[in-house]
């Protein structure tokens, strides 16, 4: 398999390709970059380039052997072994994420959950016991947890982010709408579902405007 250094954008697109490949009927022998591009709504050249960086199995007229392509993409996304992550803030969003079964597809394993609310301590959610937030450092270090998911209220986000960094966590997936001062050596990926939906609704609005314009000009 090719070992090229992949851009973050390529890494973001790979799960879309994988979802499509998994949706193909069992036994589909070959799949082309064009077919994938059409299915996921991306540019053909872009998909071709991404696939060339992750798999050497592409052939000019036949495309990629489906099984091999799946294996190559999965191997890349799996980072070479299970990655243990912790969720900090086990309210509505944290609990929902803890119960999501799709992380294992990427070898991500929920290993711990923390919350400052004493009423939540000891509850089992998503297969892990919620622990008091002050146990974060000891527990994360002891259990080799290197990824943290931040689902606390915005006002608590910096404290929780610092606590995760202090616990040795190197990557934080932050859902709190707060500007974080990022500790040295830590990478933060901010998530905003409302913004994603906002972008979609702008696209939709744009499409409606274009249709109105076309109809207006042909009237
Ligand atoms: P929630 O109030 O239901 O849960 C927050 C939890 O965090 C509570 O259980 C609370 O006890 C705990 N908490 C507070 N301070 C803590 C600390 N220092 N350490 C550990 N735990 C702590 O809130 P929610 O609805 O689950 O939302 C959680 C966060 O996610 C909020 O910041 C919200 O704005 C954000 N959110 C983001 C998106 C998105 O798309 N990015 C979507 C939904 C919610």
C-alpha cells in the first residue's frame, strides 16, 4: 500500500469513500474513481488523486479491486492499533456520543468518561463508568488515553481542555462553542454541527435563487 503523507482534507474524505464502498452489493468486483466521485458528489480528479495516494490497486480500465481498496482505506484510517479516547462532559451530547457504535469502525475505543456532576459519577453509559473529573489525570495516564472529546458547557471548556492536556491527552475533539487557548503540543479539532447545517441551508438557498433566476429569465 502507498505510504504517502496524506493531507487532512484527504483524510476527511476517506470515510465518505469507505461508506460508499461498504454500501455496494457484496461481491462487487471493481469500482472506479469516477463511480465513487459521482456517488459522494465530489470532483473526479480529486477522488482519483486521493485514491492514488492510498492504494496502488488502481488499473486503467477496470478501476480498483473493491475489497483491496476497502482494506487499504481502512488500514490508513485505523492508525495502526486501537486508539483509546475519553469523553469529558457526560450530559446530553457526551452521553449520545458514548452510545454511538460507529467509532469502532476506525479502531477508536471509548475508554473513559468524566463529569464534574457528582450525580453522574458511577453511572454506566456507553459501556464505561462515569468518573469524577478530578480523576482524569491519573486515569488517562494509567490507561494510555491520548484523545479527548470535549462536551462540556462553553464556560467550562478551557478548564476541561487544560485538564485533558495535563492528563497527557494530545488530541482534543472540541464540541463546546468556546475559543480555547490551546496548550503546547495539543491539537484541537473544533466541531460545529450548527455551522454544517447552516452551510447546507445556504447551498439550498443558493439553488432556490438560481432556479428562480432561470425561471424568471425564461418567462
Ligand atoms: P449538558 O449540559 O447536557 O452537558 C454538559 C455536561 O458537562 C454536564 O453533565 C456537566 O456536569 C459537565 N461538566 C461541566 N463542567 C465540566 C468539567 N469541567 N469537566 C467535566 N464535566 C463538566 O450540555 P450538552 O447539551 O451535552 O452540550 C455540551 C456542549 O456541547 C455544550 O458546550 C454545547 O454548546 C455543545 N454542543 C455542541 C454542538 C456542536 O455541534 N458543536 C452540538 C450540541 C452541543
